[in-house]
C-alpha cells in the first residue's frame, strides 16, 4: 500500500532548495500553496481520524515549519509553530470547521454547504429552550466515515464553541 504521506515528504524535499534563499514570508507562502492547500482539503474528514494519523499529519506540518523558519531538527517545534502563527493540526481542523460553519450559517459560503447544516430553531421540531441559542442539529450517522462528513462534524464542532462568540461578524477566507 502506498503511504499517502510520502507525497508530502517528496514535496517538502523539492521545496527545500527553493525555499532556502527566500524570506520567511515568501517561504511561508510557498509552503501554504503546496502543502497546506492539500492538508486542508476535505478537512472535515480529518476530524475523526485516528491519533496515529493525526500525528503523521502533524509531523508533515512540523517539517514544513522547520523548512520555513530554518529551525533545526532538535529545536522546540511548539515555539516555531507559535512564531509562525500556525495552529497544531488538531486545533487547525476544528478552527477551519468552525469557520466553515460560521460562513454557512451566515450565508457567506456556498449554498451546498449551507444546505447541510440546520439550526435547532429552524428544524421545525417542537420548541426547545436551546432554540434561542445558535446550536445546530447533529444528524445521526451509523458509520464512522459518515460521522466525519461536514454535515455531522461541522455541527458537532459548532455546538462545542462558547455561545459568547460574536455571530454577526464577517470572516475573511481561510
């Protein structure tokens, strides 16, 4: 079986000579264009991934951070990620799902994503106390792959966010 993470390792190896003479901002843009666009693709499917796979994705992000910052293999990677303003993979997954949920609930995102989410207040069921909150209906899914779809993972992440977050602000693209 082909290792899906070998693509990232090969891409980082190809980017290394090109990124060395660049500034940190230019190298960051290069890595975001070639690495993070693929890591963020189908992000909701990564929300329920096994920890061993999340660690592999985190190691790809760590290698990209070392490439951009010029940090050594033994340098503390948490400080490098913080300096670059990059979230760890697990938090990045939740952040992007939360942003997509906010955009789809406020009408800023594609209609097909907005069709997959529904507020409890708009569900047409009996009136609940939680109807005044901005909680979403989490559909029942009977397998683990469907549980990681946007229509299930997005509302689950959205419902864990604190209610005090402002809901009327527009978000920039992620």
